[in-house]
DNA sequence: GCATGTGAATGGATTCACAGCT
DNA sequence: AGCTGTGAATCCATTCACATGC
């Protein structure tokens, strides 16, 4: 097993063995470039980008070099062009529709979370097994539907991404439902080691582990 | 810089150079042991633990060996004793009080999130800069206070952990406020590279990067 | 001259495989 | 015989340092 880690990494192969660490940093670079473009900066070198945003210049160059010769030697990178390139590379030039399972505190918060409803992402529905919630909606107006409605939502339009925000005990079953429905990318918030399916890209965010890790530091940092 | 990563790692030294990857896995092991103990299992070997929860047996042994000879050769580990040991090691045998900055969707959801209000953790207050929210409370009853009330809350009782759930633009300022107030552990949800203080253990969870990383996989997987 | 792209060096996490204990 | 604890081997991400190109 290659680096399973607590926040486990997904299955499925990238096109050219671009590491997950690299792809995560691409998101960071994209954000930095957006800030620079807004500020009117046209060109930037890896070293000044590194300096400005507390990154490492060699790493920036190596990460970007995975996708061709994006810079100009002696000059640096064109901010606008590079931003557009990263946007395409990350697949953010098209709309990613998401469904969330679990209309609890976390699920509803994520439904309305700006980062989940902007720049290429949109939450289309929240599913919950509790009949008392059906027909209701999040504060932002995302409808809460019965789990059984998933096929209908899938028929009505492409869904690219599933989010699991149900209690640990229900997570595997929701995962399987999503996988069976043909969803190829899943973000899991339940604190369980999911038994993953091949062909389904899965990432887990374990909020509790972050707390416990901080607690460990407090307990052991002298 | 040693592995800053998108979800950046904090500052401050562990007692015996126990890696952050190891401490994250300790949380996982603790969960597994709790399940086993509830199921009445008294003893377990690293290989059966690995099998049962999709882990690696050598890694389990190596991780646990950081904290002394916890197992018995030829037998395995005592479930109950090991669970208690990990609980203490992770500092979960005492109560960790937390304050959350940002009473938006995310901040309020986290305030009531079971994982943030059980087994050693409790959210004592939510702070927000919007006067319209002061005096209100989360659904679960955590009061929303003005930022200026932080010193009073600190005087009233120990606060071990701060959570940043404000928009990106306000995150650094909240971070500095928490650091100035003497809080030594911070969990940040804002999508920014924080300028960190020495002596303050910081972890960042970047929800947006998880989405973008999944989007990348969808765009580049075959 | 200056900054990229990259082979080589480094550092560290994971896995292997076995010595040592029960 | 079985399982832990661990040195050795492996793998991989990061960093260095420089040849290459504008």
C-alpha cells in the first residue's frame, strides 16, 4: 500500500503519475495566481512567487514542469496564461455538480458553504434517510431529498461528485450507494476507513483526527 | 521547509520526534481498539488488526513501539490497556476546551458537531465580528459572542484550542488574536497560507483543495 | 544576466524480513 | 509456533545546484 495515511488517499491512476502532493499544491498556486492577476501582476518568477506566499521555488518549478514548459527562461511565468492553464488542468473550467449525503449540521453547512458553491462547483441536492427532513431545504435553499431519489437526480443531470456527511455507521453503505450509482469521485467526512472500490476516487477528511493530533501536541510538547 | 504541504503541518517540536503521520495513525488505532473493546476482544495481534481495518502490520508495530514495549511477543496487544495508553498519549484523558471564530455555516456546524463535543473535547463559545449575531446561539446552544469577549472567556476558564472558521480575508488576523491570547493549538479552515507563530501548533484543513483534487482526478483519469 | 527545467543528492516515511522473546 | 520490535532496504517527496535557453 502506498502511503495510506489517516486522511487516506484515493484509488485510480493519474495520467502521468502526478503525485497527489503536487495536485494539492496546484490548487494553492492557482489561488496565488488569481490574487496576483487581480493585483494586475503580469509576470512572476518562481522565486518571487515562493517568497510572496511562503512556498519553495524549486518545488513550484518541478510541479509546473509536469504539465509542459509553462514558463519562459530568463523571464518567469505569465500570470494570466498560467492561471488559465491550471484552471483547465484541475478541471475547473467546467461545472462540477455535487450531491451531499447527510442533512445533519455538517452536511447542511457544506451545502451552503461558499467554497462548495463557486468557481466550478455547485451542490444540487442533499439526501437524508430521515423522513422528517424530506421536503425541507438548507438555509441556502438546497432541497433535502430521500435517499431513494438519487436515481432520479442522476437521470435529471450529471452528478460528478458525492460527499458523505453521515454518521460513521452509515458511511460505508452510502459509499456503496454512490459507487453503484456510477459516481467516480467521493469526498468522505465520516471517521471510518472505507472499503474502497477501484475506479472511484476517494478522499477522506477526518475532522476528529485533526483535533486529536493537536491534543497530542499539547500533551507532548514539553 | 520540511513537507509544508497544502494542508500544512504545524510548528513546535514533539517530545521524541514522533512523526505527524504516526500521530494521525494513533487516532485511527484508538478508534479501532475502541470498536474491538466494545466487541469484547481482549487481545489482538498487529497482523489481525491490520487485516481487520485495512492497515499495515509493520507500520502499526513501528508506530506503537515509539511509546515503549506495549505488546507481548508471541501474543499481541492487550486491547484495553493499549486503548488506555493511546488515550493518555493523545491527551484525551483530560478535557480540551475549544473556541470557534466565525459563526457562519461552517463555524456553527462545527460548534454542534458531535466529533467536536465528545470524548475529551467541548466547544465553549463561538465568536463573530457581526453584531447582529451577538447574543444568539448555535442550534445546540453554544453562545455567539463578540470577538472582544475572548479575554473574558479566557479568564473564566482554560481554553486549549482555537478553530478558525472565518473567511480567508479575516483568517490571519484571527490567527494573530488567538496566538496573542496564548492559545497554543489552532485548527484553521480558511483557505490561506497562514503566517505562523513559533510555539503555536497549527493545522489547516482546506476543504476546497479536496474538491479541486477530486476534480483533477476526474479531468485526468484516463 | 536571469530564470526555467531537471538530474543528483538528501531526507524521511513505508515496507521487508528476521532476531529475539514468550 | 507465534508475534513483537527493529535494522536494513526501498520508495518517494523535497531540495539542491547547474546546464539550458531566452
